């Protein structure tokens, strides 16, 4: 039976960590992917991303800093206090694990050579442990790995477990490495790899198909009902007149203030996913029943916006209200009564075995109308088709009057193209250009606010490396209830403390308003937000969807400043 020593993978980690060049990282990964046997390739592709389950499965290892400290202690003989002191010094538990393994305080009698397969399967077990004594069982499994690890292996094991691999490999680099490794025709290969990933949402599976079946295998990939696909997103429209002049008649639809819902139906089974690919089927049993009743297709994938309704007035409720249902794991029936929802559908991309991505929007919309039998809880999104500016403006104000976000403008002959920067869909909203940024640190307040984290270090995303770059501190715009909520969310994510300052695992994305953007040598991004103000938590966005450094730069330049 073929196996790969974990130390071999660690050698590649070190090469990747040593270089900041995107092209060099791609080359290193391509060599690794070509070298690995087909049966191990999926595991290796996941591990170089610092994960053992594809992101769409929403399975996390559930291991925090304190648990890792206990596992290192159990495996090496150092006390928790000694390890915590080293952590304060290093700021990286991976480096602490490396130090402790290098100078173990206890003799190890039974050690095994770590293989990629053994590490991978053990970490998967850690992610699935629940119930009584779950923490003890997790510590036991992790300490077994550390016991058998060489110092450098221990460093990357701990980083992987904490979700902080630190080798600078973003999804774009994984994609390019698969193309370089297995696609003789790079241009056609890139399109095929991107298409397959947009359908499967898992580069480990894409890599195996690419290695085994090449371009033709990737092109044949179809959606799997019950597994979310990537979605098409709209661009902000700068000028309504220019859009009409360029495209003529447009499909204009309400932009609802709700949750983007991707609905899969197979016979009597229904799945509901958010834009972030979270499976929220269990949270919306009422929507599941409504879909069964009103969508007349044996198999389909339809898209829409689910928004909350005031049960008394039947008027829309703000998204923050709906978010209470999205994240609720208990008292579901109570929430169904308190916060009922309506699903407004605007697209269909899969119907009875056929993918519809290449069909024109107007054709997909006609299919959707035939599939949906409208009712109180499932409707077709409010839609007009026109090239008349005044009609569009009137429709826009109607949407605002009905407490919706604005309108979407869609090109009638546009195919369904995954992603944001693709054209075809445009949005108009009456708000200033805000930024969606990641909280990577915080500071405890003073006086009456000493019990809360009240200042938040914000970061934008380097699109090439995935690195998060600080661009400002935010401390205004929150109510006392929101300070308390934010503190409770961040406390569980703290990875390092220094006086009043804490550093947190990047998980929370917030929408931020600001007075202006300035150039600044004080932040790694090179920019600073002046008077940043909290707008809301973006429960619907993951870190990988936060705004990029390039967008911050574009907004800076749009202020009329010199570049």
C-alpha cells in the first residue's frame, strides 16, 4: 500500500512559507500535486489549504488555544503555565509546539512515523467528536499526533488544527497549481478547473478529476443535489443611463433585504443554502414545506432571496431580524411563528438533469415561471423588463418604499456566470460605498465599558495570498447590546493577549462606513480608514468574501486623491 510520510509534506510547507511569490508558490504546489499518488491527492490538496473537510461541509475541528496547550503539555511534559509563557513570547502555538517537541521533558517509548493518511484521518476524527468527554477525547488524539511528531511536524500539525497554517496559499494559487500540474492547454484548462470548482466547491475533488480525466472530465461535472454551488453576484452600477444605452432592455428586479437562498429539490427532499454555502435547511422547516408545495419539479436548483415578514403587518423586517433564524439551532418552531419568511425566486440553474448555466437569463426566467406555482410563502421576485429610464427609477423608489434594499438590473441574454466581477447583473442601492472587513484584533474598553471589547482592528484581504492586512481601528456605531454581542463572539476567538489588546482568529466580517480613506504607513495595507463606523455584522459573508486591498485602493482613488 502506497503512503506518503508527513515529513515530506512538511518540506513543501516550508518551501511555501519561505516564498512570497505567487508564481513560485504555484510552481511548488504543481510539483507536489504531480508527485502525489491519485489516492492521496484529495487529502494533500485539503491539507495545503489547512483543512481536512471541504469548506462547504461546515465541519470544523472545534479546537481552541487552551485545548492545544493541554495537548502539547500531555505530549511533551511541559506545564500549561510554561507553554502559555512561551506562547506570549512567540505569538504562535505552532512554534511553541516545535520548541517543546525539540526539548521534550519526558521519554517517549512508543512513537510511530507519521504519514499523511494517518494525520488526515486522525484530524477528521477530531472534527467529528461530540458529546460527553469530547474535550478529553480531542486532547488525547491531538497529543498522540504530537508524541509521534518531529519538531517541524509538530509546528504544522498545531497550525493546521488551529486553522492558521501560515503558508500563504489562497484558493487562486491552488487553482493555478492544478492547471499547471495537469492541464497541457493552460487557457482551456483554467476555464475547466474554474467551472468544476464552481460546481463542486472542493479543489481536492477537482484535482483528482483533473489528474485522472483531464479537461474533458472537468467539463462533464454536474451539480450534486444537496451540495451547494457557487453563485453569480452583482456589480455596483455607477450609471443607469449607461447600462440602458449599452444593453437596451433590462430585467429589473427588487433587491430584497434578505438572505440569498440557494434551494435544491430532489423528489421530496429539499436543501436550503446561504450564499456562504451554509446548510440552513433545519432552521427553515416552514420554507422546506413551502418549496415542496410550490415548486413543481422533480429535480432543480433555484435561487432567490428569503426575507423576514412581520407576522402582524405583513411588512418586511430588516435582515438583522432574519439573521436570528439563520443561526438558531434550537426553539426552531418558536422562531417560525415569530419570524415567518417569504422566498422570492429570481433564477433557475438546474432542472430535471439539465444544467442551465449557458442559457440566456430570459430563457431561464421563463423556465422558472413554469416551475413555480406562486403562493403566500414562495413567489417570483417582483420583476419588470424595460429600457425606459423613468420606469426603472419609479420601480426603484417603489422597492425602497417597500423597505427593500434597491434594485437589480440584469442583461436579458446573459448566461449564468459564477462570481462577482463578471458583468450581466448590476445593483443600485441608496447607500454610500461601505467596506466589508475582517476583525483581526480588539481592545478592552475603559470605565463602564471595561467588561467589553470596544475597539476593533479591521483588515482587508490580499486577493493573491489570502493574507489579511490591517487598515483601521473601529470603535463607534455600536449600541451597548452590540458591544456585548461582539465581545461574546470575539472572546471564543482570542489567540493572544497583551495588556488590553487581544488578537483574534479571523472569523467575523463587519460592514463599515467611514468618512474617507487615507494613505498610512502605520498599517500594513498602506491605507487607513478615517472615522470608521460599525454598520452591521455580515453574517452572510465569510472571510474569503471580505473586501480586497484592491477595492480599498480603488475607493481611495475615487475620492479624487493622487495615487
